[in-house]
């Protein structure tokens, strides 16, 4: 039986609570749980690179140090190491690659090219990092993106051969598939995700303030790490006098997040920009109805199983959709059932075979 040795490297974020760290951990677990291709019977041996030690108080310096190691030393290590494929899961991959090893890189989104004003990094440093990412993408043997929309944009942006770019969505964790609720309390709305400008939490706060009097018992919980819009969001809560109706929580475990999804009536996700939208598939897997902004990536991920309120800044549209759904329990139930069906596309058993195909394709080329 032929075996392929795959090294998964996410030196920066695999230990973090963010979306890319979740992606990397879920991918490693899924590949180890299903180590054999169901189509070709090839075996995959999965190892992981040692996490890069973070430099306290400076994410930028950590990135620069990690990129120095990646560009100068990692390819040399792969030359003498016992590995067939190296999969970099966090944008960055080496500019030069040894002929003995194949390289795959995951590009989670194109915010740095299409919406750089939403990236909270020094602009000069960011331009250099973006150029390094571009060179790495062009040098890689295969590129993974999460949605067809990103694939189309990336091919056009960098002039890549379409056959080099593969679409593989995020994997929904098994814990979310195991907990399903179809009958919910109408007294809780939730927002899940880092409190940042691109996730546009402030629109959810404003929309909630407009329905608060109509639904005096309902609350909003915002669950996410502090991002570049945290202070602005907290000030908005104060300005709308919603301090006793809106709670902000951080650092939830998966189990705590599951319990939050199970208690809620709706998930609100009003982002300006996303590479995927993990909370959407988590909510659908549990049976929680979702209201999202009408950006293309959300429409690709949620399909007809969720509802959309228009442009991300459309507070009136979000307010109306909340009111419509809270007054229509039958539609909420239909959305719950549709979400369960849609979420099955993102189970590990349905996604991991795509990665097997990528690794086989580039090693056979």
C-alpha cells in the first residue's frame, strides 16, 4: 500500500482560539481520524510542525521572526526530512521550494487585497507581508481556498492556473453535530466572532436596540475575542442604553459555545468581509437559524438554509429580518431543519477526501 507523508504547518495560530487555528486543528484531527483515501486506498501519515514560540506583546515581531524561519530554514529542513507534502495552513509558504517536496498553502481570504482598510496592521509592514504571501502562493504546488468565490478572485488576482487552486470548505467540529435542538427559547439572540470592524458587530447592536422595546424580555449575547472594534462596540452599547440587555463574553470553550447555540433563537452575523464564516456551519449543525449579511461567501456557505438582510450596514434590513423570524415560529423550525441538512456538507467525513485528492494530485504531478 502506497503511503504519503504529510506535514501540517501552522506555526503562528494553531494554538490560538481564532478561525485559522480552529481550521488547522480540525484538519489535523480529520486527517488522522481518516488516514486512508476511500478512492485510491492510499495511506496518509500526518505529522505537525512544532508551533512557533510567540513573542510577548508583539504579534508583528512574531510574524517577522516566523517568516524569517520559514523562508530561510524550513525548506532546508524539508530537504533532509522524511516528508512528501508540506501543507502550510496559514497563508504563508516558502518563496523557494526544494524539488524533493511538494507544497500546499491555504489562503483563507483575500481581505488584504480587496479590503485592506479592514486589516489592523501597520500598512507598510502589511504590504511587505502581502508580497511574501503572493510569492509563496505562486511557488506552491497547490493552493487551498475555502469557497468558489475566493478561488475565482484569487485566480484573477494573481494570474494562477485554475487547476492549481482547490476548494475545500471548513470542517464543522463533531461536537456541534452531536448536539441538535429544534425547539428554542425566543428570548436570546447571539453574535459569535472576534469583535472587529470587518465582523461589524456594531450593526447587530444597533439592530437589537431597535427591537428591544418590542421584545422586553429578549437579550443579546456577543461572544468573541476583543478585536479592533471592541471599544467602539462597547461605547455603542452604552450610547443605546443597552448595558442591561447586552452581554459580552470572551474565551468560551467549545462546550460553552454549544450551550449558547442551543439556548439562542437566532445567530446574527453581519460581517463586512469573511473568508468563510465558521459560526454559520456550527449554528446550522445544531439547528440554530441564522441571519447573515448578503456577502457572496455567506451565500455560498449557507445557501438557502439561512436568511440574508442585505448590505452589512443595513441596520433596517437586519431589524426587519429579526422581527419577521421571531414572529414566525414555523419558519424558524423549517430553517432549523434546512440548516441540519446543509451542515452535513461540512462534516469531516465529507471534507477530508478533498484533501486526500489534493495531496495525491500534487504528488503524482
